[in-house]
C-alpha cells in the first residue's frame, strides 16, 4: 500500500537511513504510527493551498525523489512538533493572541497559515500555486485616429467624433 509518494514504509525508512543525518524524532515514532505519520505529511502538503502537487501516479521519475524528500521532511517535522503545533493552533482558533503563562504572542493574521518547514517549501518551490503577475500595459500602435494611448476616453461625449 502506498503512503503518499512512498510505495511502502521500507522506502521511507531508506530515506531516513541514507539521507537524513538526524533521525531521532522519526526513530522515536512507534512502528504502527509511522504509516499514519507519512499519510498526514502527504495530506498536509497535497492539500496545501501553497502547492499544486501531482499524485503518486502523476509524478514523473524526476519529480518523485523530490516529492519523497518533501514528504519525509514534513513527516519529521510533524513527529517533532505536531503536539505543540496543535496546542498553539488551538489557542489561535480561540482568538487568543497572547498566552501569558508561556509569554507567547500570536499573530492573528497567521491563524489560517499551515506550518510547513522552510526546507520543504524550498523542495516544492516548483509546485507553487502562486500565479506570477501578468504584465499588462497599453502601447501606441498604428491607428487611424490621431489619439495617443494616453488619451482619456471614458467620457464619450467629449471624445472627438463621438455621435451620442
């Protein structure tokens, strides 16, 4: 059974064994919880408004290693921080902007932001859902009129030659 971009748990374990230097948070996850952790990591990335990601079947051979790294790194982050994140997001959802006991302040503008580690964002930058701004402008072209592109034409009664 596939877990996001990994075909099985052994494939994910290979990433942690071969590519990640620090693995304590992953190693501390009980074996039966590793599969749900990978699914959670995949879901957080796949359904994020920040990215448009392919499914496992849609991913190309070149894309798959990058997507697997991103999923594994997201899983590592979740293994390490999900409990704290849940508590903090819970406070923010209750409109708490400052927790006096722990002296934390929360930015209300970030309430709907999903925490994703910077390295994962870097890995997935090619899948960004942000649409680059489209440049739009008017230029003078060959025309029959003598008006330039800068001529104001929204008041049609004052426009030369208008028959209203």
